[in-house]
C-alpha cells in the first residue's frame, strides 16, 4: 500500500548535443548529469542510466504530488547548473521528465514504466524542459466503428468508450495482451479517420484471448500524430463539457 514513483529523465536536443560536443565530451556530460541526479536523490532512491541520454529514478515512498515536486526541483537544478564536463558552457543543458506513481495510476512495475514513458513523451511533445505527470482522464462513452488500418482490412469492432490515451472495444477478435495493432476510426462529424498504433492492454482469465462476453478489449495508444491527437482531445473536451 506504500506509494512509489518513477521519474524518467531524458536530455533535450540529444542528437544536436552529441554532434556539437562529440562522443567523448558527451560521455563526460552524462557523467556530470548523473552526479547531479545522485546528489539530489535521497539515499533510498534507485538511480539508473536507462539509455543514451535517459536516466530513471525509482523514488520509494513518494506519492504523485511529492514526486512531481521532486521532479520539478531536479529539472530546475539541472537547468541552472554549469556542468563541469569540459564542454562548451554556452550550451545550456535541459531535461524533460515524465512521472508516474503507484498505486495512483499503475498496477505494477511494467505498467509504472509504461505510464512514465507516456508522460515523458508528452513532456517532449510540449517543447521539452518540463515535468509532466501521468494522470488518468475519464473515458467518454461512444459508439464508433474501428478497423484495422490496412487496405480491405476487416473491422475490429465498436469503440464503447474513448480517452486521450486509449479505447475500449467490443469485439470478437482473439487478441492477447501485448499485441500491437494499427487501427483507424472516424470521430462523429469528421471526414478524415484518426490513425493510431495501439497495444492490447487487457486479457481474459487465465491468459485467454479477450472477447466481448467479458469486459471487452482495452487498447492503449502507443503512437498517434500530433494532428490526430489535437482532433481527439478537442472531441473529448467538447463531449465532457456537454456531458
């Protein structure tokens, strides 16, 4: 029942910085950044390098609000630091941070990582150098046909409810959790379809494929264009406002 939060920290403009500094200086820059993360983190936090310019902090005991405050303090510290890495001091380093918390918005470790990743992507999409926390938003009930996004592909089923991060579909397709699907659907009143890459998020009992006789199929969005995202969010905002 104790909370735990995950912060994913990603260096902004990574490719430009690598090209500007060169690989050797880039390595020193990463080391200096790691030093800041370790200095700001608490003794019980787990700090790890996860990728080329991505770090993670697993913060034991921090709920969603505390984790966001911690992430904001960390982002500000990095932005204001003159990293002693033997690189051009005229280039300021900034990071984007995605935050997700258990049990507030996740059910386990894999879910926590995925939610933090979604929050990090949103921080980058909004221009970087910011903290973004994953927040569950209520789904909107709809009845919209959804199809596989391929020529002459059969329909998957009917979207029963919709949010900015996924759909819930009534379907008899034997889909298992983790499967990735290219889908398209048309919002009421729109002439153009919205296209997404989604991931099946739920399965039936004992790992059986999900069917509409149970809860249905939950599909989380993994990729959607900025244009389609704006159209979707405008539709959801209007439905929530009216309903």
